[in-house]
C-alpha cells in the first residue's frame, strides 16, 4: 500500500517536473522571440519608417515629372512635387471640347507666400512702391498628407514599442507580451493604411465629389476640371472637359448612370456621358489622364511593402508562440 502511494507520488512529481520544464522552455522561447522583435523593430521598422518619412517630407529637392499624352498635342508639360505638394505646374492642353478647341495653359495661381525664414519677401519697384512678392501657390496631394500622418503615428508607436520589448526581454513577464502583440497589430494596421492610401485616391477627394478649386490655378477655362492624385506610386494629372446640366433627361447624351470606370481612362475615344453626384448632373465631354512615375514614391511603396511583410511575419510568430 505504501509502495503504491510512493509510486503515485513519484509519478506526480515527475509530471510536475516535466510541466515546469515545458513552461520554462515556452517562457525562454517567448523571451527569445521578444528580444528578436525588439531588434527587428529597432533595426528595420523604425529605420524604414524614418526613411519613408524623409522621402515624403523632403522640401529641399523638387521631383520634376514629365506629363505628356500619347496624342502629342493633347498634353505637354511638367509638374514639380515638393514634399506633399505640387509646387509647380506648367502644362499646355488642347481639348476639342474645351476653350473652343484652342490650346490653353494649366499653371498654379499666384498668391503671396512666406519665404523660408517665415516672412514675406517684399519687392521694391523703381517708383519706390513696395509690394509683397508673388509666387506659385501649392496644390496639396491629400494622399501624401494622409500617408505622412499614418507614418508619423506608426513611428511614435514603434518607438514606444521598442521600450516595451526591451523591458519584456529583461523581466520576462508571462502576460505582458499581450500588450506587445496588440501594439504590433496596430503598427501593422498603420503600415497597411499608408500603403492603401498610396494605392488610389478616395472618390471624395477628386472630381466630381470634390470640385476643382479654381483659385489655385491661373486662367483655367470654364468647364475644365483638374485633379492631381496618386495611383500605385504614379502622380496622375486628370483633366476633364465638362458641362453642368439642370435636367439630364433633356440631354442628347445617353445617361450611363455611373462614374466612368478607371479602366476606361486613357483610351483615345471618350464619348460624352452623364455623371451624377447627388443632385448634380454633369456631361463629361472629354477626359485625359496622364501618369508619371515618381522614383521617390516607388521607393517608399517598396519599403512599406517590405515592412508590411516583416510585421506580418512577426505577428504570426508571436501568435504561434503564445
């Protein structure tokens, strides 16, 4: 009887010892993984996000992009991107359905601006009259502004996460890794948001849901809409000749109902069609979309795609380990 009880006690002790060793092994594996995460976040994630922000927020070096259509005389010119803005635009456009078929320029308007020192730069005329200097106003690329905001938040989170990971690797708390896992999930979400923002614009940010701000352009003819936005690292110049109508049923154009599919943009033939947005009805007579690759945006997209893959791998490993 005593021998049987002793045997059972030995088995329980052995089982407890095995469980303790398994728990210790799991704890060591988790500690090792958290140390690896700490190094990855510090050496790859933070550095990568900082590199992307540096490229997107560079206000010293303009990226000049050639905008030219396949039809030689339709669109010719260039735009300059500085940071999150189009800073210069110099294009000559010829659309049969706009400006009576005559060529017209698209340039950014003239507004007083501050110099780099933060003060206006006055001009003294020979007559002695002093006026504020004029320079091209800038056109914000909303997608880049949003992307920078996502990456700023991601950078702040990753820096805080680095501290958390370092503390975890030293202290080995058994449940604190949950906060790390949640933080990594949030970080991955911010990187995904940045990538999707660069991929294509929101409909609410372009024509017709967002009408062209004509004050930003110099001498833009009536019935012409201009948009600048991004699609897959390309800077897009989107020009439309349109006409507002009160009653679509009286229009000679067949009502196609929906906004033109992006897949049809760029085709040489663009039959007039009706665009409906709320109570607004517009005849779109002609549309030309020109795209130009921006090398900095390509680099940013490539880097963010790599960071997305790295974070997905880290999150997956942490889930399997816990």
